[in-house]
């Protein structure tokens, strides 16, 4: 075990640059969520004024923000362990991470759910679109949305057009019609050559969509057209499992895709859907009686249960605290081994020089390979379930592990971010735009290069962007934020509370401004200023010097002037 005198690394009192950088990552999350209502991405609130620049901003931030955060978390975790030992680390993280997570699950998450339901029920979650007076020039998706099956039947759509995926949601025309409960349009699409087995970008078929919202008439039309009732989606769920999703999740997803639903109607339709699927011929739904088949069936059901735990929307924006709980457990095992063998970490070029890219990028590409299968995105997938998706946990684990190794590397001169003035422009001006093309235009590249090669290139670009930007920002902040600044220090202290509590307020603000006749950029700035202002006031008056502040950041006394902080803060220990 290291002692206070065994290594000069332990004399570090506070890394102001990394403390500020961690706060920057947290505050960017508020801006990112504020921007989502101005994009066509699935989000409970959709503003009247959509702007593609906000989608660009979302990808830009999402590609590096949480990887950066987990590097910082790994660094400060190793710092606390080296200074105080494993027991003190676990006690600290229990107070600063696990207890706030439990408190958030009892307060912030229920409030978030209530506001989301309000948004959905009030119709504030979608932009109301009036039916065109003339559908002669309407595109395929508009015809489906407004149930214009006669106009649809009169058009000369090609086979490729009738089986294309929606440019934003990634759904099939059949699935789109199924969600809007339009059996006539579904039949016309089938007559025009729509493939009932075609999967949406998230792996669901039209049968899954019909079952999910209890569209029994649509489901019957699809079954008569030869749709397979045993087909599996990306989560290895059959359509009948889609009909058994709990109402809270159903309402959440319906709100995200802007399809109005009523619980009584959906549940009644689901009963009919389940009856239809269970009545299918034995060949399509066999009843296993032999021991091997029964075991396989039990294994399948267990897999379904695990997928449900991973896919549920449980933690919302607090998922990162749950991930940190898992990573702290893994770090504890690492610390026990390291303490026993007396290892002092990795030193030299494999951490501090550009040689680190030779192993960091390939390792990170392993979990990156599974990203974006359900929905194309630039950056990591989101995992808010009770069980983390393994590839997402492993992805952030790589960044967390590097942060821990970086602390042990004793980077007193800032070598890791030395070339920030090169890495940031390369990441922003070269890798980011090319990466966007591969991430969102993979269907155009796959026929030429093959799906495997396209995914490899896309993964390489996304991982390179995350690492280059992370190291670039570390160098930038070391260059310009390397001394204590009272304002930055205050924002750093408050950032934990701001991020924990921001999402309900963001939803409310987005709902209030969504119908305003004002530019999207102005509304975006207003949302950020008002929400951040409210949260800063609550932090200063209700959190900073109270029991909640002690829970999140450690004990404080209200100072007359800036004073030395408590020991918890002297070592730069962060709340996450």
C-alpha cells in the first residue's frame, strides 16, 4: 500500500484543470439534453422549430463527453485509493455515488417520469401536423401517416421505395403504418410489394410494432401475408413479448416516437394480439416437452428476462452513477491485486506519449463494434436499464481504466495533452465529419465496401474522435485552467447537483417554449440560462451548506471569504 511518503504523486493537493474538465463534461450534458427537442431524434418534447444544426451539436458532444467523464472518474478514483486506501475509497464512493443514486431513484426519476407523462398526455411531446389539402405531391411517409391508402395504391412506387427505411427513425413503411393502426394502408403496402419480414433499423419487424401497441387488425393482416410470429428482434424478443411490455415503458417509447396512445385501448388490443399469436399453428409456435427442448426454452426465457432488465428505462440520466458502481467494484478487485504485488502502475510512453493510441484504439473498438446496431449514432449507445448492456459498460470501462492508469503515470508536465493544438483540430475538422458520414450513411457504403469493413471504419473513426478530443481537452484545460479560480471552483462544486436535478426542469422548459414563434437558437439559449440559473440558486440556498451538500460533495461551512476546503476536497475527490 502506498503511504503519504512513498511517492511524490501523493503530494498532489488538487488538479484544478481536471476538476474543471469534469464539471465541463457534466454541464455539457445539460446543453445536450436542451438541444434534443430541436432535433427529429426520439425525445418526449418536440419543438415546432426543428434545426439540423442541433443534431450536429448532439453528435459532436455525445461523441466525447461521457468518455471524457469516465477518464476523469478513473483518475480521481485512483487518486483517492493511493492516498487513503481501498476501504476509504469504498466508503467514499458509497456516500458520494450509491446513496445519491438511491435518493435520485426515489425523487428525481419519479418526477422525471411524471413530467414525461404530462408531456405525452398534453400533446406537448409532438408537433401537430395538419393534413395537407392535396396529397398529389406527398411522399410515401406522409401518405402512410395520414392513411391515404387510395392515393398510395395509385402511385407507382418501386420495390426499393416501398421497402426503404425511414430516414430518421429507421422504421419500415409497414411498421410505420402498423404503429398508426391502419390495416388498410398495411394491405396496400403488402400489395405493392412490401416485405413483412423486413426489419427496421432497431431489429423489429412490422409484426413487433403491431404487437407492441396492440394493433390486432394490423397483426392479422400481416399474419395472413406470411409474417413469421416467431421472428426475433435485436433483443431476441418475439412479437408476443413485445405485447407484454409494461405500460410505463410503452408510454415512454410511444412518446419518444410521437404516437398517441391510450392505456385501455392498447391493453385491450394486446389481449387480442396475444390470443392471435398463441393460436398460430404448432409449426410456428411449438410446445416443447423433451428435456433438451425444455432446457432451451428455459434458457430462452432467461435471456428474455435479462434483455428486459437491460432494455428498461430505469435510471434515465442517472445511469452513469450505476455504471460507476459497477466500475468501482471492478477497480476494487484490481486494487487488491495491485496492493498484494506492490505494483506502482504503468510509466512512460505507453500512457503519456502518442504510442498509447496503438493499444487504446484497438481495445476500445471491441465494444464499439456492437454500438449503433439498434439505432445509428455517432458515439456510444445509451444504457439506462437495471442491467447495463455489456458492450456499453466495457466501453466506458476502458476509459475509466485509462484514467486510473494515468494517475499512476505521474504526468507532472502534462505530456498526455501536450499536442492539444493538433489533436483537437484533427478530431473536429477531419475525423468528426468523416465519422458522421460513415455512422449515418453506412447503408450507402456497405454495398461497395461490405458491412464489416464499413462498421470497422466507422468504429475506428468514432473511437479515434473520442480519444483525440479527450486528450486534447485535457491539454487545453491544463494550459488555461491550471490555477484555482473561485468561479470555476464554484461551478465545479455545483456541477454534480446541476446534472442530477436538471432533466425535469429541461422537460418543463422545453414544453413551455415549444410553441413559441421564436428561433430555435434563442429558445435553446433561454432553456439553458433559465434552467442553469434556477439550479445554481437552489444549489447555493438549499444544497451547498445542507445535509444534501454534505452527501454530494462533503461537509462545508458558509465562508465569509474563500477558504481552504475540507480534506475531502483537498485531494480533488469528485462526486462521481
